[in-house]
């Protein structure tokens, strides 16, 4: 089956599907630029025109992005499928950090609700803070903010294609999942397992892209 393409215009509308020949013509006519977003029929994500090898030949020479080294930000570098997996994996560090902070803030203000997406270690800190009372809540908040900051750093370096950030973050998050397991918080365990799966995919994509 012949591959087709959809293009997201500057007006936010989607155009297509069109064949490779038609899309190549649009690129050569400058109707579609190197930064335009395209989705190929065998994928489920959007990527820039310059990320597709089959479209690069139609781009002006000056518009072709220079090769990126391993320390460069991952955006737009290399195979679009691997890039998407790295972005997705790195984004989970940010998500868990943010939701952990939200859980601690809910605890500080005495709310009786909690998201299952936070860290187990911050939940322990919240419980201890509640038991101490007074300034204990703010100590728990400080611990949570430090843990969230570490996760954000992992996300930043993972998004820059540093495999160590994925590997270390993955191990620490898996260990955090043991807290949920010991507490028999099965929803928390299931969520940790899912995030670990996403981080493993991000790590594998990062290694493969760096080898390339």
C-alpha cells in the first residue's frame, strides 16, 4: 500500500492525504516549508518535513538543518519515531514531578483527595508531616519540591538525549514503586509499572538514536 501524508497548515487545518509525489511538489513550490508538520500514514505522530528522509531532497540546501551532536536537544533530530519516543519518555519525569507537588499541596491544605500519579517517597513525607503537625507539613513540602526538582532535571537531560538520565531516573522510579507495593497501593503500583514501561522505551530509543 502506497504511503500517504497529511500536512498541518499555518492556519491549523489539516490537508491531505496526499502522495509523496504531491507533497514533494508542494515542498519544491515552497507551499510547505521545512518546519511544516507532517504525519505519514504509517505513523501516529506529527513531525517536521525536514525529519523525513524522503522529503529532504526537495528542500532548499540552505533550509536543511545541520546535523546535531549527542549533547544537542532532541527536538527534530534523527528518526522521527525515535524522537517521539524520547520526548514521550522524558515528559513523564515532568508529569510525575508536577503531580507529586500537587499531592503534597493538597496534604498541606488538608484536602482529602490525592492523585495516584505521585511519588511514594513524597507520600511518606506527607504522612510524617501530618503526624508531626505544625511546621512538619512545610518540611514535607520542601522534601517534595527537592524530589520534583530532581525529576525535572532528569527530564531535561533525557530530552537532550543523555541515556544516563533515563537509566538513573528509571531505577530510582522503580525503587519508588516498591513503596507503593509495600503499602499495597495497587493503583499506584500499576501506574508506576506503566511509567517504567514508557521510560524503558525512551531509554531504548535514546540509545538507538545516539548510535545512529
